[in-house]
């Protein structure tokens, strides 16, 4: 048997086995607190994830994470997410320093999330300072993220947004097919209705060149959101049309998304890719 095929087979056997174990033995609390000391901090922390992953509301997401820390100044994981979302380089550098020097005790489970976020902040800060990091550091980030997130979601399978981060990491390491299969295996019936998982399935299908299916899922996602003031459906359509080289449709959707939230990082990146394609076409003409 081909070694690469065998490794993928073992990978999915492990995922299925862990998912079955979760369904049978999970005793996790209804809401995981991530070390926050009051309900309001937890509420706004989860709201921050919802804004950014489900609806593409980056500006509102940052405000929600900040609100979480306002309710609990010792909420170290919440503070790390503020650092991850802020566009202010100096603030992000200070937050990373504060986290590294913090004397606040963090649980083993919270540390799994905090460790990944700290490395993320190092990557963001290096990019902001135009410092080129060794490729081994980026590999270390992905390896750590895969290990930590996998450990966390197998212990807390109902924590949708960490599971979302995990599947994005799998995409970065193994590609769209593995990520899409993992999404289907790992998500609970309830999570399959979470907007992020619907929209990300469309993204992965488009990465695989399945544009008709991707657009069909995007339509379902848009109908579920049913709000023209939410950026994410426009970002999703824009990214798919960009891959299809339907540049006029990509432009109108990405422009609308950025009009609704100029801080949407992925919309900004897609718009940059779009402008590069348009410039190439104009140059060739």
C-alpha cells in the first residue's frame, strides 16, 4: 500500500475514532470559560469569535474581545485575542510582552489556546516590522496549532470556534480535501448549522475547483444569514468568483464587503489578488 495513502487513512481513522469517543463520553460544561472569571467576559469572548468567523465583522469582533477584557482584566486568553485582532502594531507588541511577563496562572487547557495565539502574535509582529522569519518558525506554528487544537477539541468537542481554527490549520497543512473531510467528520449535527462551517465548506469546495457546488453552498449560506448588512456572504462570493476568474462579480462583492467592514483582512487580501489579476490583464492588452 502507498505510504502516503496509508498515512491519510490512519489520520481519518483517528478522527473518526475520536469523534465517536466524544459523542459517547463527553462531560464538558455547556460553556467553556477559557479562564474568564465572570459570565459577561465569556459572553463577549464568544461574541468576538461569532462576529469574526460567522459574519466577517472584524471591527465588531475586536470591540467584543476588548469588552471581554474590560469585564475581566485578568482574562489572559481574552487579552491575547485582542492582540490578534488589533491593527495597531505597537499595541500588539505590548500585549505580547504583557502576556509573556504575566504572573496570572493559566490552566493546562487554556494554555493550549494561549500558546498558539502567542506564536500568532509573534508572526504578526514580525510581519508588521518587516522582519522575515525562518520558514522553520512557520512550520513550528502549524505543528503546534495542529497538536494543541486537536487536543483541545477532542476534550471540548462543542467548542465550535476552536474547532473552526483547527480545520483551517488542517487546510494549511494537508490541503482542502483533508480539511473538507475533517469538517464533515468532526462537526456535530448542531455545528453543521453554524455559519462558519457552511461558508468554509464552500471555500474548500472552490479550492478544489468544485465551483458549482461552492456557489450552491454559498447560496445556502447567504439565505441563512439573510442580512445585506453582513459582510461574510459578499466575501465568500467574491473569493469564489475570483477563483473562477469572474472578475467583475468578484469586484462587486469584495467592494461591498469592504464597504461594510474595511477591516476585513481576508477581503483586503482577496481585493489585492483581484487587482493583481486585473493589472496583468490590462498589461497584456
